[in-house]
């Protein structure tokens, strides 16, 4: 009879413990990342009525709490507007550390950036992962976004989408300017100046960086076919000679040799096979064009270097010197003749390398060369239709430095930054941990767990690999407490408590009757 009393008392104690577990589960139904507990009971070692070891004569001595285990099933997800709110879709725990280096594990992913730029949880513990932008991207450490910048990148390639009006008067120009960046991220203006020549479908071009002409460019002009489609790119050079007049002081060798300067390479084109011939007149400082080589509007004038030692030639007659013949010693004489031809090379459209002028303290392009993507698969289309000259698109690579503007997280835990210069790059990556025996983890409060001998050591891995769950951004994992189940458990615990209490009451009544026998 005494055993039934103690059995009833053990039932009361156990049912009370069960209500403690149920109450804790229900209290944390809105706790982010909470893992509910489950109580397990075991009977207390039975005793033999006969005092022997006969199995058929054993009476139990009540119930005891065998274990209270944590349930690690996933909870439902709640969508949020915070990019650093993270949930784990599958197995694994976030790794966080305190100021002393103590390591803990949690499923509560309500993270934010603290005033030092560290990614922390609501307990100000630092989230662990890989700093991909750091010097050692394979070491697990505190995730920090402090001081993260996007480094500048020099412009190495440009492309222009435009139409060059076929009806443009020879000599007229059209400019296409766009932004370019040097190695320090400084902004420059890179300009292409197109000039209509007298040749049908021909446009010369010249490149400039901040209004300083390029030191070299692979080609000097474009040629469009009769349908306005870019047909060729061309380059040209000048070969000149002189014939002797009566009082010639100019010679092709020795003292008095003339220097030929091409001022506008783009104006050079070979529309005819005829040579250009200039003849010195009888009167002072006059020249006659005796062969225009196809340049119907060509004009000539004397330069300003000396009295009459420089002859300037404007091929299209629209103004501006295209070619200069200059003698350093002596003067031109009556009946002297200048004759020169233009050697032109036309090829299928190809990309054009533009050698930019030097920049103080920085570089631009690849060793100073910016490529004009004119004919590649990614090239913007340039046409020569008889419609208004217009720029359709301007494309360039390169960018200035940028500060971190916002972040995003993807399923593999990579944190990407969007910078003020329009660039996006990977900054960090969340690391998850799993354990040989998760049920062996010890609750530390505040949704934190720590390792024990039973749980085994943490095994870190990237999200989505080695059986780890994936990261769900803008989400929080809610408590896995099932209210309906807990209410059912509460009812059964209440009934068990009532029944155990009844056992105590009945046993007490029986003992009272026993005490009354002596009366």
C-alpha cells in the first residue's frame, strides 16, 4: 500500500514536469528559431512481491522523467523586409561568437549590422563566415562589412551606336563623347570626332581624351556601302615629291628637305588613283592646283612659320589644315611643283585600338590603349543612312570607386554588396554548422546552443553543401511549437495529474480505514 502512495506522488511530480515543458513550449510559440522540448517518462524499478526474482510477481514503484529532448524539426518561415533576416531551409545552425570568443549555435537568424559594421544577432554575438573580400577568404571569422569598397577599374573598351548622316556636307563634323575612367577612378571625356570627306560613304574619325588627340589609332576612317552599312575601315598615308623650277631652293635631299605633316589623318582617303599636284606660280606666294586627285573642293594657303616656307592643304575645303609641306631652310621658287599621293589600306571592319595620351599619376586602358569595339559580336551598330546624325548608345567598361549602398544574400549564404558606382561584388559568405548528434546540444538560453560530449564537435560547411540546408533571405524561421499538439499534451498531463492525485487520496483513505481497525 505504501508503494501506491509513492507511485501516486511520482505521477504528480512527473505530470508537473510535463506541464513545465508544455508551458515553456507554448510561452515560446512566437520566439524566432525556438526549438520545442519533449518530455520522456520511464517507470521506476519494480520490486518483487515474493521477494524473489520472479518476473510475474513484480510491482512498479511509479514514474520518473527519463529525458527532456529538444525537437529539431523545422519551423515555418515568416517573410520580412530586412535583407539580413535569414532562415535555414534544412539542417544546420548559424555560428555566432561572443566578445570572449565563446562559440554558440542558433537557428534564430534575426541579424543586423552593428555600429562597427559587424553582422550580429539580437544578443550582439558576431555571426561567423568567410570574408570573401579579405586577404584570407578561406578562414572562418567574424563577418564584417566595415570599410568595404568597390575598387575603381580603368576603361579598356568602348563602343558607339550611331548614325552618320550620308547627306552631310564634306568637312562637317559630328562628335560622340562618353565617360571613361582611369586607374584611380577619375572621370575623363573620351571623344570620337567624325568628319565627312568628299569620298562617297567616307567618314574620317579622330579620338581625343579630354580634348587631347590620341597619340595613335589603328585606323583613321570608316567607309559605308550604298545601303548605309559599315563596309570597311581604312587608314592612309601621304607620299610626296617635288620637281625643280628655275630658281629652286627646295630639294628632296640635303638642306632644304621638306617635312610632310598630316594634321587630320581622317581626311585622307583614296577615292581616285590620280595624284595631287600643286605648282608654284610666277607671282609671289601663289600656288595653283593642277591635279586635285579627286578632292574637288581642295584649297591651299601659306602657313605662318615663315614668309612662304610652309604650304598648308585643306583637302575638303571646309577649313582646317589636313596636310602641311614645310621646308626648314630656303624658300619655294617659281615653277616648283609639289606632287603627292595617298596610299590607302581598306580592310573588313575591325576593332580599333586608340592609344590615349598619358595621364599624370594614373593609367587608362590596357597599357594606354582603349579598344573601340567596332566589329565584335558585342559591338554597337554604326550606320551611314541619309538621316540626321544621332547617337543611339554609348557603352564603356571601367568605373570609379564606390561605397557600399545595400546588400543581398543568396541561397548559398553569399552576401553581395551593391555599391554607389553601380557595381556588385561578393563580400562574405555565411557558414553553417552541423553535429554528429544534435539532440546532445545543450540549451544556453536566448535561442543559443553549445556543444557537449554527447553532441560531438561542430562540423562547419557552406550552405547547400555536405547536407547543409540553404539560406532563405528576407525570412525568419519561427518556433516549431505545435499549439494543437501542446494543448492535447496539456489535457493528458492534467488528467495524469488528477489521476495521480486520486491515487494519493484513495491510498490515504485506505490507510485511514486501516488505522480504524483497532477501534
